[in-house]
C-alpha cells in the first residue's frame, strides 16, 4: 500500500473527530463509526501486507529449490556420463575391466540417489509455487476488502458533510460489512 492510502482513512477519522465535538448524537455515532472503519481498514491493510510478504517468500523459496534441483540434475548428468564411459571401457576388456565395471556400478547407484534428490527438489518447487499462489489470492481478496472499507469511510463521511443525512451512513455500514466479510472469506 502506498503512504497516501495508509493515511487517507486517518484523515477521514480526524474530520469525524472534529464533527463529534459538535455534540449531536447522530453525528457522534457517525464519527465513531468512521473511526472504527479506519481501524478495521488499517488492520485488514496489515493483513494484506503480510500476505504480500508471504507470496514473495514462497516465490523466493521456489526459485531457490529450482536452482538446487538444476544443480542436482547437472550432477546427475555428470555421474551418468562417467558411468557410461566406465561401462564402455569395461566392455573393451583388459586388466582394468573389472575395476571399471565396479566404477560403473558405483556411478549407477549414485545417479539413482541424485535423481531421487532432484525429483524431491522439483516437488518442493511445486509446493512453494502453490503456496505463493494461495497467498497471492488472499492478497487480492484483502485488497478488495480494504477498498470497500475505504469507500465506506468516504461514503459515511458524506453523512457528516450533509449535516445528518442517514442514507450515506447506512451505505457506509453496508460497504464496511461487505469489506469485513470479504476479508473473512480470504481466510476460509
């Protein structure tokens, strides 16, 4: 969130505070409502930021796992080449044929373990990417929820500007309730 977005709701709350000092019960109620909306918007905005950070963390973990998997596959290829070279040399016969066959067998065993590690790392890449998508989805829902709350603050403020009209306050309540429900939905 930009700095302007993080302080906008606080400005509305400050205006509401000034109106609350006028003393009319409805205006005080509207002012308190706006202040509550501001706190809820700030809280959901913080959750949105947390989800953004979690998305980036999971994406970084996926990139690191992918790099490790690539390293393992390169290691696998190197061992496979050594295995093939030793197998060909052992088939040529000679005094070192048995030793070369044993070396080929050792490389074969090593490549199996390396392949298992590389496949496990690739699986972790997929898990991290899935986790990143999950957090990104939450982030988008929370962004919409915060937007609804900011709109609720602005619309409820119209009740103050119009000196006590109730329809803007009701509209703000409806938007705020929608925003809170949407934020809750992000975690279901």
